[in-house]
C-alpha cells in the first residue's frame, strides 16, 4: 500500500504501480552478472525488491550503493538494510556518492528509474553521467514496459542507449505488473 500511495503522490518519482515481480527481479540480477569484488549502484531501489537480492549475491569484497530520491523509501531502505549504503538523493549525483566512498567508478548500475517519464534532455544528461562513472567493462541494466517502449520518450531512450553504450540487448518480456523486459548495456 505504501508503494501505491507514493505512486499516487508523485508518479514521476515512483514510475510504477507495484513493486517488481520475482520474475523481473531474477531477470535483472541474471543480466547484471554480479561477480566478486564489484561495486554495484542501484538507482531508484524503491521498496528494496532488488536490493535484498543484490546484497545476498554480493561477495564480501563487494560494495553496494543505493540512491533513492523518495524520502519515505530511502528512510525505509536504511532501516531495513542497515548494512547497505543508502543515499537519499538523485542519480545525477552518482559522482559525489562514489567519491565519498573512495570509489573511482562502479562495475554495475542497476536502474529502477522511470526513464520513459523523463524528458529527452534529462535522459541524455543522466545517461552520460552514468556512463562516465561506469568502469571500462561495466554493465548498465534497466527495465521498461512494452507499451511505454513504443511511445516517443521510450523510443528516445532506446536510441540514446544505442548511442551511449557499445552494445545493448533487450530481453524477453516477463510477468510483472505491468509486464516488463530488461535492457542490458555494456560500456
């Protein structure tokens, strides 16, 4: 109910009507290829559906950083995952968060951001920032919903991914509310 409440209060910040399904979570984590000693940044962790799974799979030498703009979600994540580094802030500030932790770049970025609601200039600016702070062999993983994928901002985002990353793969659609697929982007 908290998730739905936050969606109704500010749909552009939350961008979903329900937390991600187990099927989408599995697909995201498989696509992220989490390995030993990685620095993983999760953008827009929301209620922490991916967060718990990432923390379980992260090796002891790995570093997790969550960046959540919604103050309610950020507070709840900090309480629920006290061992994790959670920032209440914007994904655009990834550089300062990495620097604060002494990390020059991150190996993986897992995004739950609602890209299709962002204007094209915001999409471009944020993707450039994320790409800049991703390690040379880094992977960026995000998801989208088939109907939004075909709208102008969804098409703009898909084009920007292709212009920003060396390779971009789109997975099959899996059960979720609404159904979703994953973009796997390699630097």
